[in-house]
C-alpha cells in the first residue's frame, strides 16, 4: 500500500487529495482539503504569501481527514506560459538480434526531446503518440519486437522555468515537496475521458476560474494541449460590468441564476441585484443575465474552435467535446456548445467506478483535474525530475519504463 497526493492550485480553489493505492492499482481516497484560492490569477501565482497560506490550509485539511502526514505531492500546472508541440525521434537498433529493448525506447524518447524550446522553458511531459519500427506504424509497445530503425512521434509539453520555480517555492513554504508537475488537461483526461473517446478523437475543455485548458486526444494519446487565459472569472466580470454590481454579487448570480443559452430562459423571470453604495436592490431578468453570459461563452467557443483548427485535427474528433471545470456546470452550456460545434458534447464528471473512500463530494466537473492528479500518480508517476511519461534515467529505469509502457501504451 502506498500513498499518492494530488495538489491542484487553481485560480478559484486549492484542492488537495490523499489516496491509497493497493498492490492491484486500486485507488482509495482517504483525505480531502479544499479551500478558496488566493494569490493566483490566470493559473499563475501573483501573490506568493497569500498563495502559500491557501495551499497550507488545503494541505492541513487533507492531512487531518486522512490521518497521514505527507511531504510530497503531484502538482497541477496551467497557464499561458505552457508551450506544447509534437516532435519526432529516430534511433538505430544495432545489437546483433535487432530486438527492441527498454533502453532503445529511452534513447528514442530522448531523441524526440532534443527540440528547440524557449531558453526560459523546460520539458514537463514527453508523451508518445506512436512508434514506427522499420517504417511500419501503429506500434503501441515496441519492446521485444525486431527491427533496425525505431522512430517515435511524441507530444512535448514545456512550462516556464520561473513559473515552476514559483510553484515549487509556494509548495515548499506550505511544507510540501513537488514530486512532479502534471499538466491540468492531462490530469483531467485521466479522470473523465473514456478509452473509446481518447481512441477515436476527442477534445477536452477544462474551464477553470482563470484559464481554459484544452487537450486533444487521438489514438489513445494527447496530440495537442494548450492553456487559454480566459475562464469563469471573466464571465463573472462581464456580469459585474453589465449589471453594475460587485464581483461577489456577480459570481453568485452566475452560479444561482446564470444560463449560457438565452433560448432556455423565460423573459419574465426576475432577480433582485445588489449594486454599489446605498443604492437599493433593483430587479433584472434572467434573460438579461443570460445574454451577457451567452456572449462571453460564445467568445470562448470561438477561441476553442480556433485552437482546434490550429492543431490541424478538426476533422479527426468524432467523439466530440467533453467539458469539465467549475464553469462547465453553467446551465445551458452543453446545449449552446452542441449547436456551436456541431459535434457530440457532454459535461464530464470524474469516474468513480474504480474509486473508493471519500468520493461523495468529488463527483463534480470542478474536481476533474484534482481527481485526475491522483489517478496520474497511481498509474503513471515517476519519482521527481519534472518530466512525466518519460523522465530522467535512474537506477530503476528499466523497471519504471516497463511499468509505464504497460499503463500508458496498452496492447
């Protein structure tokens, strides 16, 4: 039995989960700590002291509920500093019998890692999209096969070194070591996407408070990822401006009375709104609220569609769009998205079928990335070195690579 900890430092909330993983890989959640976020804007820490206090509060709650005093955690990463691209690596199989070994997979992944990145960035993920052996594609796990030339096409995700260092400083100040950084849409995909969706082609859209994270999955792997600096806070801000009310009032209106599709709202439904100063409450219609929200949500959809087209995979996504994140719960969002994208659309919740323990409060789309961090830790995590999927070599590299190929590249 081992423990795994996921720490999601978002713009709206800080979530910390503690799980137990048994010898069969089954995950049991034993600790939860969720507090309002502070010091984080658009996925980046802007007030280190405030963010550290919030992280410490979430960690303390998770330790109290679990009864486990932990030191390390997998930490979610998001924000506009994320850079992703696809790369190709090639190596020769020179040994006498030309059998692909684990070391050959390591070498070809390192070859794919050798790409030009901004000097201020470092790789946090190197995820194979597929292997080629002697130009024959479709190889999921090349170990044990025979050939002369091994190639890999990989999705590379890099993040700002300074942003990672700030996150690490924040976590260390809260008494937590960063075991690895995990990109939020990859974590969320672990929690809410089905294997069929990832195999056929699907877009995951995680609408957080300050960012919208997008992951495109095809043939079982991530092919494109990006983080947009727009999220649920922008919806609240537009309501505050349009209705001339304080931001907390706008946030409550969005949650309690908001709708992303004006067609679903009657014209007669009225809501009392508190404005600034001593001005008495005044009534607005739910349709007024919906019109403001629909305009901003459609603007977000435009950005998402532009990113899908930029990826080049817009014709390869029969499984459609899966939304998660707190703002995915907005009434009418699914209906509006179905009309807009002309694809299957669903709002995803963390799969709890193979989870046990404290899961009752984690079935919301808002906890997709947080639960996904635990799943990632249970199935893919390698100890330290920011890289995940294929990390730095160590004394037990072969054992870890074999386990990783088994989980990430099933036959």
